């Protein structure tokens, strides 16, 4: 899950500034709903660590079934810890926070009981498969719009917070997904200079939520294997024979 975290750093430690801090300590525990007693799935637990004049959040996702989380590689010191969820306004919402001391290689356990008021209420899904459609890569646009037959969109995904097609996904090509030596084909470009391709690829769709640059996409597709990339043609999205 992607979130923007703004947390106050309460502690400092020698040698942490100028690089991403690391250490042998860890934070683990559970995050549960204080009323329903169920695991909180659309959230992360983040430890705020100092980097130069700002701070770097090291986060751990929460398991949807058990509510467990773990944040590793923490340095010794006292740091601000927050439990944050995604909201319909893109930015993260703090459900709970506290100052916690970490020492040596010990794992600190902290269980949280929170409410989800202000969080995105839509169920989060993970959908693996092979998907076809049109992809426009770019720094602020990595838009993938699937063919209708391969789409994952459900009416309940939309809370009508946007005026464009919520089926689109922010595409993330994982390392090794593109064959070595692959040459990107030439294709028509949009007014920003970004090409448009027809693609077939295998991966996992995650959402709905707020993904990509400023949360512009309702879904994210993590691509494990690129099968086809070419210029669009008429009839691309016809059902496979």
C-alpha cells in the first residue's frame, strides 16, 4: 500500500544523518479494530527515522488475515511510530501514534487497537493473472487500461470520487519483467511525448486505492513478466480465439 507519512522525529542517534538509517532492532505486533475485533488490512505501521534535515519512514504492511506486522532494520534510539491508513483524499490518515524506544537487537512488541474512521472503506483485492490492454509509460503517467475481457473493475470499487475511468492502473515493471536486450517499439506519442503501446503481461493487480503519481490511479499492476509490447492495432482487444 502506498501512503504519505508526516511524523515528528523524537529521537536522534550519532551517525544516522546523511544516509538511510539502519540497525538490528525490530518492531512487531498486531493492528486490530477496536470495535469489530478484526485485522486492519488497508494500513501500514511506520517508524520515522532521521535523514539529514528530514525524516525517512520505514514501514511494514499489515497482514490482512492475522493483523500481524513487522518492521525490521531499526537503529537504536527513541522514534515516533504511527499506524496510518489510506484515505479517499490520497493522503494518509493517522489512526494511532506513540514514541517507542529501541535498543540493540531486541524486537519490541506493540499491539494496537484502532478505529478506521477516515480510512478508505473499500475492500482491498489482489488479482493475479495475464492482462491485455493499452499502456502509456511516463514519469507522471504509467497508465494501463485493460481490455474489457481482462478488466478487474467492480461497481463497488468506485465511490465516484473521480471523473475518469477507475479501471485504469499504475503499472510497475518489476526487475526482470522485461527480457534482456529488449528494444522498445516505435509508436504514436501523446502531447507530452509519451508513447502508447498494446501490451500483454502477467502480474498482480492491487486495489482499489490511490496509486502512482499523486494517487492518480485507482489500481496498481505489478508486472512480473512482459509477454508482448507493440504499437496498437485495430482489434487488439478482441477475445482470444
